[in-house]
C-alpha cells in the first residue's frame, strides 16, 4: 500500500514540477500528461481487486526515462524525469499483498446455487 501512495505522490509531484522547477515546452507537457496518469493508476490500484493495474506505472516510468534523453529539456526537468521515472518503474513491480481471493467469477456463483 505504501508503494501505491508513493505513486500517487509522484504523480502529484509531476503535475507540480513545471511550476516548482519553472520549465516549459515539451518537458512541461510530458509532466502534465504523465502526472495524472501515474496518480490515477496508483489510485485505482489501491483496491485489492485492481492491484495488478499498478504495472501500468512501469510504462509511465519508461516514458519519463525516454523523454529525458530523447527530447531537449532543461537540466532540472531531465533529472526530475529520470528520478521519477525510475521510482515509478520500481514501485510498479513492488510486491503488494492481496489478502482476499477474487477468482472463479460466474462459475463460483452458479456452482453454489445450482
């Protein structure tokens, strides 16, 4: 759960960085797109049933790492993209325990009442 809360915080940080670090252009657009996606994915994955969704943050992390090297960005934006991208990629695969059992679907319902 802590990794998912960190993912939300990283997404919020990405949304704030263009104003905090004062950069514009492609770096600003990238942060303002990746931030809400990372925060939303982590928020959705807070529920045990949707916990595997957290893996999508790895894609966001890779995107941030690539943009740091492929596009011309201010130094502060590039460093921020690398750090946040690495952290998002790492927490996407951090073990998050699932306590309940959520399988069998309709088969379980039909089998009990048939």
